[in-house]
């Protein structure tokens, strides 16, 4: 069966599933090598059209299994019926999976003819298609294979290369080993062996220096999403956070989740003044999310710092369909989910002054923004601490929040900075500069997470140069692949 066309189609599907299961919460990290390797095997033969079909099946399997949590958002919290929610998720997966086809065509049409060319070309195009997903149509940078190596000994490469570098290693090592074994060209195994050794060696270097530690409290309100935006819920929510905060005053940093208060900033002036005075008197910085309006009246998702800190951050990268509706004139009102108040948000400016906590500069990201590697890297040139606030209540008990946490951990590792992550109902976490979880709160419970995080100085290579070196290397691999084919001809 594996030698048949149908068998190779099945391999492509299995490869897509392998990528999902290499990621959180499953963390079967060897599958990060298996996914691209099995896909490479699946598309090695057959017509160009059949190879494109297998690339597409791979993406359908990967997205269908990896972003199934979208159904929870649309059905449970968006008010869509089971049938409509299921149909929308299927349509999204089928449509978004098409993004693989242009680069897949380049590989299937030109680069399969020679072993070494196919290895280099496949690895280079693998990374470029992940990068394409990070910005095309504002981007959906989910399910990158490099995240699958977060729990592996190779994770220490991330401060040098970022997540795309780990994706390149996973793909290059896997497919080159397979190609060498099948072609019986054993000297070529020096390539994957060398890549692995360099990756392992990178993990033993700490790129940043410890300056001091600060005390942090993260509040998890566990507010029911169905009730959160009701006018009758405003005061109970505010009273809970004020009461919980009173026990934490005196700590260096106190963080509430995204949109912790459900009243517009202009209407909460008295409350904000009181909180500012209390935090300042206690020597604390209070950071939390609150909705705001711009000069034109458009909604904005913001985070403010009070007390010993100051500043405002406005979310820049909005969630399609969640915070703004593409083709709004056509689909606004189709289901309740597309007509929620927060789906009318407007983005903040691309360059903003950082929030401060005393003398510390905070690199702030709101929810979805933390999944963009270079967006987080560029937010603050020299941050002391990463802070992200989120409301993963939309995902229910699905795998979405675990994937989201894993990507947040990767941002801490890439930039060599500790991260404080406050969410409404989990997963609230303190993360060190190596992307390791220091402590968390149980999901779906009110609580306060207390701990300390290190403030570090110095820069990782990724923070200085971003994803560009790995993208350039991937392009070089593709150029070399074409040169090898030309020489062979």
C-alpha cells in the first residue's frame, strides 16, 4: 500500500498529524523530525499534480487537528450551531491549507530530480512556507514545527535562530538522514550530524546576564466569558480584582489579564486614579488590560501601567474575525460571534513607547501578538521583562491554550528574557529566560500566582537580528538546489 499512490496520500496525512502531536500539550518532540520527513517521502514520486495534492493533504491534516479549538470559540462562545460551527471550521481549514501550494509547486515541479537538491530545496521551502504563514493576510503563525523541539535538547538553539531555525533543523536533519539512507551515500550523514552537534552545543551557552530579581503577582479572575461583558458584571469583576490586589500591594509588579476591566478607560477615570494612588503608595506597579477608544471612536485593546509604572500599550496585531471582521460588509451579523463588541477593534501604532515598572522597561504583548516572533522582538529594543496578558477563555478545555503558552515560552527563550503571563482562566504562568515554566496556576480557578523572575541584560543573537539570517539561509538552500540541478543537467 505504501508503494501505491493511495499509500503516499496516507503518508501525507500522517505527516500532518505528526506535526500537531509534536506540539503542546502532547510534546512528543521526536515527531517534529518525523512530520517533515514523512511528507518528504510522500511527495518524492508521482506527477506534479499528485505531489501538490499530498502537500495539501498534509496541511489539511495539520490544521484540522491542530486548530480544532476554533470550533469551541465559534460554537460555545459565538452562538453558532454545531453544524454551522463545524462547517466554518472545515471551510477555514480547507481554504487556509491552500497557502502551501505555490511553494509546493516549486518543489514538485523542479527540485525532486536529484537527492541533494531535493534535501536542500525541501528544507528551505519548508521554512519559507512557515514564514509565509506568519504574515500573509496579517498572518496565522500557528503550528510551526520548531515549537515541537521546545522540550528537546535542541531548544537552546532558539536564542540564536528563533523558532524558524528550529524548524529548519527539524526538517533538514530528518530529510537528509532519510535521503542518505535510501541513496546509500553514508558520507552525507556528516551534514545532519554536524547540524545536531552545533544545535546541542548552542544549548550550553547563556546569552544574557543576571542583574537582579523582582517579585511578581499575577491575578487570574476566571470570569465566565458568557457573563464578562454584561453591564451587571462590571462591578463584581472590578471588586474582585481590587480585593485580590489589596493583598499583593508592596510587590514589585502586579499583573491582571487582558481586558480585566470591562468598562472603557474614559469611564473608569475615578477607579484608575484610586488604583494608581494605592499602587504608588505601596511601591508597586500595576499592569492590566482595559478597553479604550481612539479619537475617531474606534475600540482599542489596551494595557496600562499605574503606580510606580506608567504608560499605555495599544494592541497592534488584531485577531481576524475575533477583533476585526474581514469583508465586514458581507459577514457582519451572520452569527453572534462576528458581532461582538471586541470584533470592532482598531490597531494601535506600530511604534509605541514601552510601559515602565519603576526603572524597568516592559515589552508588552496582548494575547495573539505573542505568537509573532519578530513582532515581540521589535516591540522594545532593550526590554528588562516580557509581559503578556491574554484571555484564553475563548478556547475552553481545548488544546489551544497549551499551544499558546508554548509559543509564549518560545518568545522568552528567543529573547533571553523572563516573561510574566497573566490570563483570565489559564494558563497563567511565570516563565524564565530559558523558556522554562517557573510556576503556573490551575486552569478554571480564581487565584493569584506569586513568585520571582530574573531581570537580565545583554542580547541574544535572535533579539539583535531576528529571523532574517535563517530566512536568508533557507533562500540560499533553494538557490544551491537549483545550482546542483543545473550542474547535473
